[in-house]
C-alpha cells in the first residue's frame, strides 16, 4: 500500500493525549516508616501517619493520624489513633477516633473502641468490640430530644361554624 510522504511519528508531531501520573493521597514525607528489622520497646508518638513493618512493644499514640500495621508488622501494644489498618499481627487494645480496618491477612487480639469497623473475610479478631456513635450525631440527637421535651404543649384549637342567613 501507498503511504503519505509525511511520517505519522514525526518528531514535531504532538502526542494525541498527554499522560498525567496520579498523585498518591499522601506523600512519602507525610508518613513515618518502621522497617522489618526495627524493634522498638516503649512509647511511640507522632503527628504524622505511621507504617509499621517491624516490631513494637509498648504504646502507640497517633491520635489525629493513621497507623498501618504492614504484613510483616508485629505489634504488642495498645494503639490510639484516628484510623488503624491491620495487615499483620496486633496484641493489645485499639482505640480509634474514626475507623478500624482489619484486612484478610490481619489478626487482632484485644478490645476495640471505634466509630466504624471493617473486617475482611479471613481476618482474625479476638476480643470485645464497642462501636460508638460519633459525637456530632449524638449531640444533635440529644438536642432534638431536649427540644421536644421543652416545647410547650398547646391545646388543640377548635373552630366552630355557624350557619347564617346570607
């Protein structure tokens, strides 16, 4: 077949569509990592997200952030965080301000206090679970009930109709 003298892939030709890479939700700088060979005994606190692939014994306190226990992670500690994702093993109590997510290869042995919980098929959970209502909804419900109780009760108004001569 005959082709036109211009090449379809000339260096001056602009590509039809540009590729724009997708940015991750959090940059690597926003997350602290504990590697496989790292062992920490004591209290771990911080103001950024934490990824654990090593071993921690003690307490973990990341109240406003996410704590992720990786597949190789082994935690023997109580965890307090906004979100907790468990893919490894955790022995201790978990207190989440938002949600707990236990993935299929994860195991948790301890009590849980959270607002939302997700447990995949194959995950292990041994302990008590307390799912609390978020504070905002609880306050609105209390205010609504209180308002209903304080509202004055009005006597039903009756209207009378009379037939008149027009």
